[in-house]
C-alpha cells in the first residue's frame, strides 16, 4: 500500500505559525506519512533561469510570498505532532555550509526521535546562486561532496574530510542524529539526478511529474541505474508528486514500485479552514488505500 505525503507548508499561507500547527496536526490525524517543505533562499522578480518542472519554464509561485527556511518550518511542524515523518523537499544543499547544515539536521532529527529525511538537490536558479556567491557550475559535484562530508560528521565522533569544496580536520560536531545517519533523498527528474540517486542516495523525490506513466518510466530508469552501480534498488525510498493526481493513481503508482505519493497544495490562511482542507484532501485518498 502506497504512503501519502503532503507538500504544502512553508510558503505563503503555509508559512503562518497557526496554519503550520493546524495542518501538521490534522495531517497526522488523517494518516499522512510525511510533511514535505521546499526551499528557496532568494527569489528574483525577473528570472531568466529555466524552471524544469513546468511546460513554460516558469515557476508559478510569486517572488513576493513568504518562504520559510525548511528546517525551521519543520521544527514547528514537529512540535505540533508526534509521529508523522518530516522531509525537506528539497534543501538546496550546494548553497549551504555543509557542516552547519549537518548540525542543524542532526539537531532536528534528535529532537524528533529520528523523524527527519533530508531531501537535497542542486536547484535550477542561477540568480539564486549568484546572490549567495556560490558558483552555479559544478553544483552537482558540490552536492555529492557535501553529502559525503555531512555523513562523515554524523558518523564519526572525531571527523576529518578533505575534498574539492570542503575540508575539515579532527572536529567534533554534536549532537549526532539518531542512528548516526539521516536518510538522504535526492530530488530531480533528470537522468543525471537519477544517476546520483543510484550512486549514493537513500531515495528519490520525483517532483511534479506529468502522470503515472512518467513516474513509472523514471522509476524503471532508476532501477536500471542501480543495477549498473551494483546497488539493490529495493533499498531506496521512491516518492513522487504528480501534476494532476487522482485517487486511482495511488494503486497504479504502488504497482510501479513507488513508495509514496506526495500531494501538492497550499492551505487556506485560516487555521480552522486549513484543518477542513486537510480532511477534504485526505478523504478520497485514504479510502482508495484501504
């Protein structure tokens, strides 16, 4: 049976404290498996970079809306819940300091009893990288190295790392996450992203795919790449969101080996209405899963 996730907090009305509390608690009661929160550090009014998740290459979200830091937003969602999984979808890791991010993620994972999955990706906005002073080129290599460095920090009591983009020697970074690791879920729908998942990821988040057929095709490509890399594809967590999903898609996605369908949506600004929104959203999906 496929799990259901919700990607609807941290932006616009979903950035309000009262709405986060209401949506998170209602999602947990309704049986959602995971709350996903995305990231952009900056937005620009006149963007020239191509947005890869729409037909016209433009992001539909206004640059003027509030967009919370995902780890802070998930901290508030965690405080309103007890069991539901928490995931960044996705954290733009090449734009961040990996040692600080490793500490922040480990802190959240420890405080939530191991509920965190760290979704990471390279992003698409050159303007955002420029604003942060990080080279846009080489961001894929930077991502892979940052993940390796973070896993070293999480695993080793006294950690050392010597890479192209980050180096440290005999440092202690505490707390450690529960189990000395946090699952790394890689975002992106391209062959390059899937190759990274196969090589070093713990899972994949396919975002805003056109339909079940595209999701199944991408999952099949990922399984093939895993076999080439000598990895067992059944060990990976596969989550996808679709552009216009219907409840019948849940069964078809499960048959295609997808573990979680993530529903995309923005809650209303009133917390009582937000609770009703979750109930209305969950109803038909939970029925098809039983």
